[in-house]
């Protein structure tokens, strides 16, 4: 580590020397690494670039397909001493190690100017504020566990209104099955199974249990009969999924709902982009349920920008400018409109957004319903271990007691 | 005047080998030692100096996915090596019968090897996906109840990977075996024919033993392919369904890059080095004792 630091410092010094000339030009130049490469995503990031240029900066776009690859490149470049001006991460513990290695600049001044302590949802503050300093600028909020449903499929199965409780949800699934429709469109990849499990845990276990398991990693709770029941309910959903789901991508599963071949899909709000591309309207062709019951948690995740440490005044200036631009409420609205997410700030005009997003904004105003996704509470490593067990449980014939023990065991570390 | 060319002759080969020797020392052995060292620390995203002894190894063998990966690798390794060798040898024997269009056949059989594992995996993923590829084709012939669902079956997924990779690699085995067969003295065949020995008997009792060095080479190549197995799994099943077709290399890659656990990944990598050494050590020993070694050539090469 010592050698890496020395190397990094040496490179940083060289880079600083090299960019001293550029500083004289006095135009803040920001190279931004992100993984927004799909249609809606790249349209959304163009809004950010546009706003940055309007504010007098130069935007250098480094888009890398795939979040994992993009994060790996960012970390390699930080370690290698050639960091970008800013980089995208998810609102999660993905960048905690980078903070602890003291490799990020904080954005306390922006946080203070926009009064983040008051206006940001707690799960977001929990991951971007470390030891009293803010280290990332949140752009948007994604809610991961929406229940999307096809109105056409509902009509065919004779379901007259959207289910409001878990038993009603299962009743609807049964009706869909009886009508010869695939009740639940599922993309069979491990992250999607974790997402489905989170939906079950949040909706049945409720806020208390959710936090006990994922935040506190409480052994007693993970070994309790109540938690076992949640695992059983999760597995019960398997009987509503078609046999060809393993390996399926999330958007292929969404396409099944769009075409009315399937009734439900549990997926993040990025699925809206697929519906929109297929010229479907929320409330007309498809519906969205954030959760069952008036207190169902809203599972928050989203995107942030982090700013790798640098002492070069020009680079710092570029970073501060970007942080300020991103925090603007109107940019957050235009960005979210294209991305399918909702703005981080609740003090905005929601009228421009679609009805599902409006539902989300209404829910998130209630602080007691804000919760993070698994990645907010678990390190990438713990989250991955949980994911392995859940996907094994979903796809294989394992006794639930063994799964329970495995989860408790994996979250011990 | 006499001494100079003599000493040059002696040291030139060593000097020429120096860059390679340095590369091996620094890049291979150095990296292996560094990996071992990292596996003893609590490294997460970044390498750390916090020593935790063998805790990463304890955790590794406490991990069901890792244990299942090892199991998969063993099953896969045995099947893959045997299938490649048998099919490759039979193909070579077949081509060695002076068939017509030999050049074309050789190209056809070797062609899959020119494809990367990832492309092979994608092609076979499509072929094996229920509802399309093989299943749909057979069904369209009128066998409407035909099912071929290995790739989404937790017990069979790893065998689906075996099929795809055997298809890819047996062409290479064929090429090597064919070269070996062509190296066998035609006099042996003439003598066997004179004695009235059936052809299969000649292959089993004379040709196969003579192919010893070729078979050893093929075995070594296939063994390294087994340990490296990664891209075909990623392309075909992504380790699924569930974790049914996970392999150690994928475990290591996932923990290195996606799960920010360099320490655990290093421990896995060290464990993966052990079977490689276990295969290589007897081989190196056998070579050092002169088995399968060509007699030292006299004079200048």
C-alpha cells in the first residue's frame, strides 16, 4: 500500500505539473466516468453535460458500458494516480473503501449550501456522509421493488382492481395462472432474485425486520421463525414463474408484461423506460404498485457522483462546479424524467413527472417509509454472499432451515 | 584468441534467456508470492497491511459457493479431459485413414478452436435454450414432446458447459494427435499387416503407447484449460441456475472486481494454484528423469 501511495502521489504531482498550463485557460474541465449507456440513460446524462456547459464548464464524457466495469476502471485510475474529475457510483457502500483510503474530495460546501442534512432522505445520507463529511453528490433516487402489472392481463384474468395486500397479491397471481397467463415475469439472474427477496422482506417483514437483518445483521432475527416464513414466501413465488426464466434479462421479462404474456414483474423504476419505448402509458396500459399497505417501505437506491482527491486548483474548481450543477433541483427533474427515477430532493415540482414517479415522491415524503436497498447496508462482499445464497435457494431444492443458517453464516463476516 | 569465442559461446544462451527469466521471476513468481501475501491480509477494495493469518482461507472453505465450485471443477475436469481425448483421438484416427478431402475435414474440425470460449458459449447458449435452438428444431421435425433443458436444470447445467467446451477443444486434440500419428513409422504398419494383426489392436497396443509424449502434452493443455474455465460459463449460464454451474475462476474474478474482496479472491487464487502444481510436479519430475525426452542431439543443431 505504501508503494501504491507513493506511486499515486508521484503521478498526481506529474499530472498537476502537466495541467498547470491548462489552469491558465481558467475553463473548468471535467472528465466524468459513468455507465449510462442505454437510450434513456444517455439522454439523461446529456442533460447533466448540457447544464455543466451552460454553467461555463467543459464536459468530457467517458461512458463505460456496465456498472461493474465502470467502477473497476474508476478505482484503477484512482489507484494509478490518473483519476477522472468525477465518477458515477450507486448510492451504496461501493465507494466506502475509497473514502477510507482518503482518496475522495469532500463536497461539504455544496452540502451546506443546499442544506442536505434537512432535505435528503436518511438512507442516502447514511452512505454519502462518512465521519461528518459528505463525499458524494446524489443525482436521483431509484426505487427497486415496484410491482409492475399489465392491465390487459388483469382484464383477461378478471382482476378488477389492483391488489392492496399480500394475500390479495397472491390471489391475483392465482387468477392469472388460472387464465393461462404467466403470473410473474422473472428475469432469472441472481441480482434480480435478490431484488425480489428484498420486496418480500420489506413488504412482509416490515421496516423493523428489514433493518434488523440487513443493517444490524442480527443473528437472532435471521434464525427466527418469522424470517423463515419470509424465505418460504419468497420461494412460493417461484411457482408463479415460467420454467424458462433462468438467465433471462430484466428487460426481456418486462417485455413479457408489455405484451400481456405475463401479469406482474417486480423490478426497479428503470423498467418504465421499456414501457415508454413500447409506447405504453402508466395508468392506461400498465400499472405500478410501490408496495402493499400504507406503511410499506420505499427501497431507495440511486446514482451519485464522487470526486477523486486532487490538489490541483483547476480540477477542484471543476469538481465544485459539477457538484453545484448536479445539486440543482431543476436539473434533477429533467434528469429523472428521462432516466425513470425521481429527484433526490422532495422540494421540487413533481407535476412534470409521470404518475408512478408522483406516487413515489408522495411516499418518500414520509421519512418512516424510506429504507435503503441491500447494497446500502451491506458491503459489496456481504451483499454478494447474500445474493449467492438467495439465488441458490430460488433455483435449487434446498431446505429452508439450511438456507437460513447459510444467510446467518454469510452475514457474520 | 581461443578463450573469447569459447566464453561467448558459453554465456550467449544465458544472456539471451535473461529477459525471459526475469519475466518469469517478477511477473509470475513475484505475482504468485504477492497474491499469497495478500491472501493473509484483510484486503477489501485495496490491498491492506492488516494481517489476519489464515482467516480468509477459513472463510473460503466456509463458503458454499466455493465448495460447489470446486466440486463442479472436478466433475467438469474429468469429463472434459476424457471426452476431448477420446473424441480427438478418434477424429485423428479417422482422418489418418487417407480419407478424401482431408484438408477440408481438418479445417472443419479445427475451426471451433479458432473461436473464443466466449463466442462458443454464446452459440451454445442459444442452441441449448429451451424453446429455441436444438429443442425447437427437433420439435419442428414432429417430436413435439422433445425436451432438452440442461442449461436451465440445476443438475445438468455443468454438463451443458462440458458439451460446448468439448465441441470447441477436441479439434485441437485432433490436430495434435494427428501430428503424432503421422510421426509413426509406416514400417510398423507394414509389419503388423504381414503378421495379420487387426488394425484396432495395432492402435491400442502399439500406436497409443508410442503417442505417449503427445498424450502428455494434450493432457497438460487440457488441464490448464480446465483450471482457467471462466468465459464459457459466463457466456452460457452466468454460473446459474442459482449457483449450480459456478467455477473457482469465476468466484475469484467476481470477488476481485465486483465484490471488492481482494483478500478472499487471493486466497481462492492460491488454492487454485495447488491443483496446477499437483499436475505439473509429477510431469516435471518425469521429464527430469528422462521419460519422454528425446535423446540429446549430437553436434550443432
